């Protein structure tokens, strides 16, 4: 499958796990497909330590100044009590669960939007990393879901939902029942999914400017890490780790960026 992309939508396509080339106006099949070159991974000579070396279009992974993920030091966070809270307006949507070669991703059709101070961002997909790419005071969580949103101008906003071990997560049951083990495997959800059920009851979050956490590591992404984790059972975590044992980029330097705590 090919996507025709404008320059402004290039970063958005990368977060939707299609490769964005600086040499051509098209993106190819989902990441992990045999047609993709160069290959990148989370270990060995193509790991995150080497992404910037793999092709010129990945140089931002090494030289960018607002890279994600980060370690959020709560003692240095700035409280923003008057900031606008996240405006979640998700709706039940048909979707499919995809193994794209780097993670398990849920592609959504018409899933509603997130309203920020500059307008609405449509929810496009969400995917998982283990352990959580984001750290809180130097500690990772067992799993994180990145909810990816895009506005009409092609700008991206990501909401990170952290998972701790506990009870079975009912909202994830229909997703984890469809986990494809083969790269490029895709399985349709049997019923519309309302992503609102994935969110914690308390929506306080850490907000900061960042980047894609995968090549090409494009910057200009608005990040919102929900402060309160939700639960996932050991069995659910094991099901994901049976496919991806580790798929988290190391935390990146903050480089003077402000991190705000928004109620």
C-alpha cells in the first residue's frame, strides 16, 4: 500500500509506522515489511544507538534537541493549574490490530478527537512499548500505550497511557484477543472500540515538546503523559512480550525543555 504525502504530513505518516523518505513523495508498506530499507531495531547494530547512522533521513535521531522519550523528574516539573485540560472526545470505532515489525498497533477508522489549545487532533492509532519509553523519576512502567493524534495541518499530538501490573485490563481484552504474531499480520476487531476505556479516571498529565520515538525521530510532536497509570494483568503483559520482548527507545536529554504538570 502506498500513501501520497506532503512534506507537512511526513512526520505524521512516520508515527503511523509508514516509512517517510526524503527521496520520494511516497511512503511504502507498514514498517517491518521486507520492502523497507534500511532496517532498524531495538538491539544490535541497528539499535537506537545507531539509528542516526542508518540513512541521512534518520540524522535527527542523533542531532535533534527535542527528542523523545524523556525521564520526567517530578521535582523539576512546573505546575500549570490554569492550563487547558485535555479534551477527550473519543467515539467507538472499527479498527484492526497490526503487527508492523516493531510493535503491535491498533489502526482506527473514525475514533473521535483530542482537543488542545490550538484545535482538534483526530485519533489515528495507538501502539505499545515495553517497558514504557517514558520514565518517571528514573523508573519505567512495564508497558505504555501511545495514542497518536493528527490535526488538519499534519501536526501530531501523542497521549501516553502508562500500565502497571494488577488486574486484567478489560479495555484491552478485544485487542489482545487479536494479537498477530507474524510481521505484517492484520486482524480486524470484532466490535467497535472506544479508546476512552483505556484512560485513567484522573487526567492530570505531563506536557512537553518532543519527537517521534522511532526513525526518523521528527520533532514538533506535542506530548502528554498521563500521570496516573492503569492496570494490566501479568498474563496480558506476557502475551505482548511473547511477541516483543523489548521495544523501547532509551530516554533522551531534556536540553532545557520545560515539562508542565497540567490538571
